[in-house]
């Protein structure tokens, strides 16, 4: 592949809420990118811990980092929309404040979007890590546009914090997130993006997705699945009858299961590769 010239600015969008335990390592993983022409829009969503202070201190050392703070807690969708309203570059990489970037993530995704100008969004494969940063598994996603389109009605085909978007393919008045949703907000975003171009995932593991007891989607998994169901129902005209029946069945099962079992069992169902089946590994996975 050809080297992407660093004159192309990539904007990294990162909502932050009470992430002080992991935030410094997240910021260091961004700073360690092999592609250096980036800017970070970090939106502190009225954190009650030291997150805002950590962001300000980091910004003092790196002028590529732009820190803003909501006047009240608005949720991840509101924080992300605020950042997007200020970002001017065509290439936007989404990031979560508790995850880690592979050093080549920005370089490889930007290169892919440059070489595939009809692609509006690209993600990557993900390594699952626990709260201590230990690898506990892998999360794999389809790479072709057709496979991604088939998967959207059954499971999330692109991990949100691993995605990079080509905003040059989107209309100027494009609104990314529904600000009334504080979880499962990425589902409708994907449906919206798919209208304007193809989607893809790189085969590389470029994102380290951290599982812990404060993950937004894990706080109320029943709500997350319910909102996901409602979004899919909104686009039901694009789904097959089998897909619709699957969603109704999935919703019933989710509401029957105890909360702590929902995401671990869901992750196993969608073929996450656990590193091993030792007791410590299973305990780490099921105690998220």
C-alpha cells in the first residue's frame, strides 16, 4: 500500500465521562500513533471525577488536543454531536475514553479510505481487554460491505470506537446521533451512514476494547437491547422476515436472562474467540 501523506488532517472524536481510571493510557495510545497529523476533540460530559483535569493537563503538553466541557451531563450522543459541530476535517475517527488504539490505527484506516473513495465508514477487528488491560479475547467483524449489511439486523457489524468516517460523502446537514439516546446510539448512526457509501472493516486488530463494570452499554443491558430493537424496527423495510423474527426472539431472551449474563452470553454467541477457558479468564469475562 502507498504511504498516506501527513498533510491530511484526521480529527479524533472522544466523549469522556468519569474515565479517570483509564484515560491517561487512552491518551497515550492516541499520542503514540505513527500517523501524527491528527487533532483530538475531547468532550468532557460533566465528569464528577478527575477526567476533565487529566484532559486539561494533557492538552497543555500537546496543542493538537482540544478540550471542551458540557455544562451538564448530556450523554455520549450529545457530547459526540457537540464535537462534530466543531470538526472541520473530512476524516473523523471515533474513540472511547477507556479503550486503546493500536499505533497504526489512524494510518491504516486513512489509507484504506483514500484508496476506497466510495467507502463512508471503516472499522477494524478488536482485541478484548479487561479493566487491567489484560487480553481476554477477540471480537471479529465482517470485512465486505455485503456481509456488514447482512449483519446489521442481527448484531453490530462495526465496533463504534474503532470506526473512521469519510465525512466528504455526507451531506452538510448530516446529524450523526439521536441525542435522546444514551446507549445503543451507534446503531442508528450506522444505518444513516450506510445510505451514503459502502462500509468495511480492516482485517487488522487495531482497537483494544475494554470490558469493565462501568461500560455504558453494560450498565443496563436490557435497555441497550431494547433501544437497538427499536432502531432496527425503524428500518424494518430493509430487513428480511427471518431477521425481524430473530430480533423479536432475541428481545424475549434478553428480558428473561439475568442482567449479568446477557452480554457474556451474547459475546459467546457471536463467536468471540476466548483466549482460553481457564477459570480466571471466565471470571474476568463474566464479572464485567
